[in-house]
């Protein structure tokens, strides 16, 4: 029986393998590699994007009250995260505070978005890379073992063997794949109950929400939520079985997609009891978020202070198609606390696009290189989000600040308690800080964070109903646009860190820069030569796939890249060697082409 191995097979055999595009909603991702088939490893990797969007350019001069409607169009799947983050930044600029009920509505909408997006991506996109048909094609030896391996938690999820789980993930025919689609419909309905429309919300505004707060609307949300709670009780053990099997079946698989632990989380779900959106108080209300912000370096929590996080952001160039703005206008010299603001901070950034021919020796992508400046070491850190959940869970676990009853961070883990549901008893899960930041643990965290979001939503809906029962039904605060102001919003898009920075002059936008997770994760080599996270995670990834160069699908590389959740992967074109082209379309239905 053939078995997967990443062991060297002989002399170096270097072959170029390129995937472009790995399609996603925001821009087109290309992964260009050199693979050493003799040593069974990726020798070199470049991450590229061929699309320029330019939101930071055409936002100038706009009415700031339109910012959330415009920026929600940045993305066609997590546009609400942009809208909400923009509202956070506007609230700061306008000096207003959302009423508690409005904040709970925001939190419920964003929790539903996490549940929806993580579910459909994990099961209907990432899951395809672990399904029976894919594993058969890339690692037939692993498939044979999976078919014979008993699933440790079969009694909880209903699949007797690991092979049965893989078969259930087959696109359009697998039982679990189809069930996940139904759950995604439920969670999208939950979102629309709170924010009006998916994915460009119609009922969120600076100052609060336009959703009519009734017991009925929250009950409708809760009914759907409890179905999702029951679903999660089998999803978590199912994925634990699947991911643990890959470690066991392919010793050394922890090296796939592994990189230094450099994680960023900007925090999610504001606590209306303390969040007043004043920059002067941001350190305090940031720490009271229901998913704790933090920068994690080599497994240690460096800071959970949003002021520190904000001031540490630097936008570097290097391999990007832009001219420098170092000598350009300085929009914000000091923050409201008197701290100096760097010229490379988003408040002071000026976007100067410079299209040119791609060269991997020079400029090769439209993505800039966001970095976080660690003043302890003077390093510009290429933080990643790990697709969002692993950074959120890691930061929350280490901080030990969250205790909702349903969710509790312990300092080394996050405990998630799901109450009794229609068919299943009360269940507790515990996400424990892993040894590695790698492909498998990013994917595992995505499953646990779905349970986290469901548990948090139970708390949010209880608090929202309490407000309504008490007659506190106000959801919006009036405001006026000041002549001059600055603001920043910190949030977690589904895929990770999201910040919006706005400068207002003469009641118009003078400067606006949104920084979603994709620039952090997909960034290229910066001006210091530091690789971006995709590049870093793919380079040195071992090759376990059993196919040789001619039939190579790059499944280990795809698992590494997709573990970061680079939006919705759709079609991949592969180019082999010097001019020989092999088209392989990895769409949700595997080899079926359009």
C-alpha cells in the first residue's frame, strides 16, 4: 500500500508550479512556487494580486455619513463587517455612543455573520480539500487508512469511520456537505433579522440600528440559533476526529502551513456597558470586548491595548505597485492622547498607484504590506490572522478577560458551554492553545469559533430581550458631522483583523483607509525583505501528495493557503514548467468544469 511521505527521495528536482488565480471576492490571488520534488518541499513562494480596488482613493471628498454604505462594497461576503467597522470609526469621529439595545443588535448580526461564513467556508470550501474524492486523488494510501479507521467520536456525530466523514464532505452528494448548506441558510436568515440585508446591510447606521426591536424578532433569531447550537454539538467532535487523523496518518503534517506564531486580533463585539467610542477610553473598552484584542508574538500576549495596537500599525511597501508617500502630507501628527502618529500609519497614508510589469525580483502585487511595529524589539512584524478564529481564540484565551457564562477564557483555553437543545444535552467544548500555528490548527479553530459565536449570541439575545422587557427600546443616537475630526474603528472581519481610519475636514472625508485581513495575510515581501504570511506559510511546507510532478495537484499547498480563509476559492489554473499548461479547476464540485 502506498503511503504519504514528505521524506526526501533523492537529488534536488526543482519545478515551477503556479496557481493563478485562486479566485476570491476581493481581488485575485495567485500563488507562484518552486517545488523541490527531490526534497519534497516548497522551496520558494510569492503571493500576488492582480486587482487594484482603490477605495482609499475615491473615498476622499465623500460625505462621511456614506462611508459605511460605500465600504460595505469592498467585499461581497463580509461587507457587513466593513459597514459595522466604518460605523465604529464614525461614532468616534462624531463623538456619539450607540444605545445598549442597538449595540446588542449589532453584536447579534455580526455573530450570525461569523456563523454563516465560517460554516459555508469550512464545510463547502475547505472541506472539499479533505473529502473522499480529493483524498483518493492525492493520497490514495491515506484514503485506504481512513476507510478502516474508527472515528473516536462516532457516537456524537454519527459517522463510524474517518472515511465516512470524508465521504460526507463530497461536494453536492455528501450528507454533511448538504447539511452545512442548510445551516448556512439559517444563519443568513438570522443575520437579515438584525441587519436587514446580507451582505450589504440596510439597517445599520452611525449611532445605532434601524431594526425594530420586538420580542418577536429576537425570538425568530433564537429559534434559528438553537438549531445551529444543536448542529455544532456534532460539528466540533467531527472535525476533531478528521484533523487528528491527518496528524496520525501522515507524521510530520504539522509542518504544512506552519509559520512563526505572529497573530493579530483587533477584538469583536463591543460591550455597550463600557464602550463609549472615545479614543481616550479605547484601552478600557477594547479590553471589555467579547472577543479580546491582542498581538501574540511567539505564543505570548504582547498587548491587548487597542491604543497600542493602533499606534503600532505601519503600512510598508517593498514589492507593491505603489509610490511611497513618506514625504507626503501628514494628516494626523498626534492622537487624542498626545501620542505621536507615524507617517506610515493608515491615518497618514496616501495611496499612489504605480502600475508596472510584474517582476519577482522587484514589484509583483497590488497588495501592500501592513506590519505591526514591536517597540520592544524594533521589528516590523508580519502578523497574520490565521483566517480569523485562531487569532481570536488565542488572544481571548491568553487574556483571560471574557466570562459570559456560555463562554469563559481561562488564561490557557476557551471554554464554550452550549445549553440543552431539542435532541442533545448540554455540552461543553474547550479550545486549548495548540503547539503550532499551522494549516490544521487554523481549520480546527474555525470550527471551535463557530461554537463560540453561537454561545456568545445566546448571551447577546438574552441581553437584548432584557432591554426590551425593561422598556429601553432606543436603538439610535442623533448626531451631527463635525467640521474636523478623526476616528478609528477596530473589529474582526470573518477572516480576521479589520480597522477603518478616517480623517474629516470641512465635514468631508480628507483621508480614509480600511485595512481588512487580506492585506495582512496576502502581503508580499516588504521593504525589509520580510515575507508575507501566505508566502511564509507555504515556503518550506513539506509535500505529502503522492502524485508526481506531471499529475501534481498541490493539495498540501492549497490546504495551507485556504487555512487562512482567503475569501471564496473558486477556480485554479495551474501552469507547469516552461510553457506547458495543465488546467485544473478546483471548484466546489471538484473536477466538474464549467
